[in-house]
């Protein structure tokens, strides 16, 4: 049974390939973070090595070993977050040594299953040397060996590597499917499941993590509080916040991008409420505050700031000066029409 949610087109592709024996030797799964790329890769590895008549069953010894990360023929390669050595913490790329290790084992026949499967997580982090080394392996594939590359941005991969893979694009699942999966498979209550589905933007992996980890909601609340404070703040406080974000960007780019995404959601919600589509807001648990804030802005000002947030995010991805980009963004925040600011987000 395929456990991936909302990716029926990809599942159909692999089911046909398994039935006809026409699977490619390498796939590139491209899509947003938490959309299900790793889940689909594990499912495909299970299907290739499953001992049941209708793979993947998820219950046979082989499927269970793969789920538990104990199958000798299935390897996940990426930045090793479990390695706390100074060298590992400084490494920001998948190294050529990791790919050479794959090459050596890929030349051997499967040890306990029918296929060896190598899953390269965050393949956009391959060093240039590692990508070139992998290219040689992809150009001369061995039988019963499958490579699956996972990426959130295939534009960061060399064209030569992309051309050797069959690209499968995963898109966010419909929100009702995410909500139903949370209720049925993870026993989340319906109200919370509805909120998580909206906040996840159709990426079930994030919703499941948030359902199990209250700290994710706590962090979101803190970020929303700061967002509202900064909207009402003076220039000095805004510049101080921009400097704080710029420093954080040097240590954790992903978290700063998450904050910008949260800002984007908030201002899109203001736009929806202003346009009379309040039923479609993402932050439904903050709808009253969003409705109150929307009265302070025209549609044009909201649209303009949404554009500014998008431009800032793109500039940061292109390695522009982070402090300058964020200071300009702070200056671009539309001024409140009414006096007295707004209430806290909690």
C-alpha cells in the first residue's frame, strides 16, 4: 500500500513501471519541502523489494526493514545531521567521498533484496565534484540499481545530472486530503486538522510534524507576535529587527525564509479578507485579528507589500546583502491608517 497522500499521478506512473518492468534507472523528485518526496522514495524502494503479490505491502519483512532504515540494500545519502563532529557541522555540501562510497557499493549485487536503491536527499547540496562523480554512475547504470534524487529546487542541480534522470514533480496535496489523512491516520481532532492543513499548504509532512510537536505551534505564535509588533513599530525598532534577522540569516537561512513565508501568508490573508474571501484565509485561528488589521490598509498597499516580500525572498536566495534587503523590507511595511496600533496575535 502506497502511504503517500495526494500524489496519485506519481503513484500511477510507478505502478505502470513496476508492472511492465519499464522503470527508469534514476528519478529526480522535485517539489516543496515536506510534500512527500522521501515518503514516495521509500515507498518505491519498498515496491521494488516487497515480498508480497501487490507491492508495496508495508507489512512484509522487507518493507518493515526499509521503513525502519535497516535494509542492507537501501541507503539514504545527504548531510548527516546525526554527526555532531566539528567537521560535520561545518559541512554544507554532500561530498564526493559520499558519492564514491555509493559507487563502490552500487557495483555489487543486492545483498538481501532484489534491488539496491540510493536516495540522495537535498540533492541540490551536491558539491560540484560530487555531482560530476555521480554523473559518471548515472551514465553507466548497473542492473538492479535505482537512484532517487530529492530536491526542492532542481534549478540548483547541473543540467547534465537532470538530463540523466526522469523528473517527477510533486505538488501540494488538496487541503481536504491532508485534513482527512490527519484525522484518519494520525487521530488529529477535526478542528486542529483543518488548521494544520491550511498552514501546511498541502504539504502533509509539515502537518504531521506540527501535530506531534507543540513547539512548532509555540514558535509560530512567537513569530506572529513579533510580526504584529513590527508592523506597529517605529523605524528604530524595525532596523534593529532587520539586523537581528540578518545575523540569523548567516547561521540559519532556512529559518529566516520560514519567517518571510509566514509574513507572506499573513499579508495574503489580509488581502483575502479585504477582498471579501475571508473563508479562504490560512491563519484561520487569527481571523478576527486579521479582519481588524485589514481595515487599516487599501488593497493596493497590501498587494504592494506582498510583492516586496516576494522580492526580498528572491534576493536573499541570490545571496544579496541580507541586512540591506531586510532593512529595505522593514521600510516598505505600510503605515497603519488608525492610531493605537493593533492587538497582540495571541
